[in-house]
């Protein structure tokens, strides 16, 4: 097992996405055993005291009128809810989006509608995976209301995983944008971190960028580091990946070495995206721990992989 991947909060899952069941999934909306994950903008409803997602709420006959359901799949194991009720393995789970008014009627307490990056660390593997899946596919729906070729309004099918013009036509499938993220270590075992020009107050992170058409992950790693920090690398090692549905990315993590023939002091920010780059020892990283990426991010996991353990 990849220990690094196990430390990525948004790379966890305990759900059967049930692709074969998506075609007839909407018929399950009236099944009393089905459960609903309620979404409000970029948030989801959690149980009181934040004890997991609130999957027990039903909207009854009003569901098709006020919400757009998306089939997330089935539980692969029994799930015990905070109130003690148990949903059995095989229970269908749907994501349902509510407008602000309807969401406030269901639950007016704003603290029970946290964003994924605020709540992921407090969720178990099942709920973290469900939330990431629901947010990612919901962002696909929000970004594709009309056909990009004909302008026709799109309708959902295949459980919400395919959109097609209402009068027929070519289907539109969800897309995920791959992005690399990489830490660089020099011969003195220091890690290179950079500060983005937009980060105020200043924070330090690893380097990231989207993979361009016709480019491999490894090529993207080399290009991004050269562009942003004047770095040449060797031995880029793949660590793991994590979905980042903000709105639709997959972060692919690497740890690389500075090229042996490059002087560490020649690294430099591009002053377009990166305002500062600097080498950190482990003692310096610990001293700047409040300026590091949040624990939910793969960037933090990359830094901790080099550091040798959690930075607390």
C-alpha cells in the first residue's frame, strides 16, 4: 500500500460508484431507503456537532421541483449515523442541490454547511469521498447548463453523469483537469518553497501547474519548475494523487531533486506567479509552520513526506 496516498484527506473513499446502475438510478429517488447528501452552493450539510454528513434527510415529493439529483452510488458497508440509525450496505446515495432559501428552511445554522476544505479532516473515509465526489460532479453541472456547440439547454441522464441537449445530440461527459504539484530538494536536503504573488499574508508552498495538451506529467513538472523558479530537476518521483474539486482538478504529486550541476543559489521567482522562492531546512519549516499549506492539501503532504512526518 502507498502510505503517502493514505495520508491524503480527499483521496479517501468507501463508496461503490455503481456505473452500471446509473442508467436507471433516478427510479430510486422514490425508494425510502435512498439517502440524500444535501448541497448548498459549495457546501454540504453535516450532522449536528459536525459528526459526519447528514445523509438521513428526505425531501419527499418536492424533490424534482426544487433540486437537481445526482446519483453518487451505493454504500459498500453498513454506515452508522450520528443518531444511531444504520444504513445498510447497498443503500443508494444521491446528491441534491438546494437554493439558499430552501437550504435555510432545512437547516438555518450556517455552521452545519461547511465547505469541503473546512470539514474534510473531521470526516471519515466514506463521507470525505462522498463530499469530494458530490462537489466535483456538481461543479460539472453548474459549468454546463447549455450545449457548447448548439446553445441548447442540457438535460441530465445516466444518473446525472451525462448531459445531453434536450432535443438530442452529442453527450457531454464530466472532465477533470490534471495538474502537477511538486517539491524540490537540493543536495543539502533542503526543500524549495515558493510564495504566490497573491498570497497576503505571505505563505509558502510547493509548485504546481496544469498539464498542457500533449504533455506528460513528468514534462509538466520540469516545465513548471523552470518557468516559476528557474529550476532544473532530476529524478522526479511520483508520490500520489488527490482530487481537488475546486472546481475540477486532479492534483498529481511528485518529489524531485535539483539537477546536480545547478547551483541552488541560482533559483529565482518568475515575479509573475511567484513572488519569492527560498530553501528551507527542517528547522526552518517548523519555524514557519503557520505559513505552510493547510493539512487538507497534497502540498502539505509532499512537504511532510520530505520532513519525515506530520508537522504540528
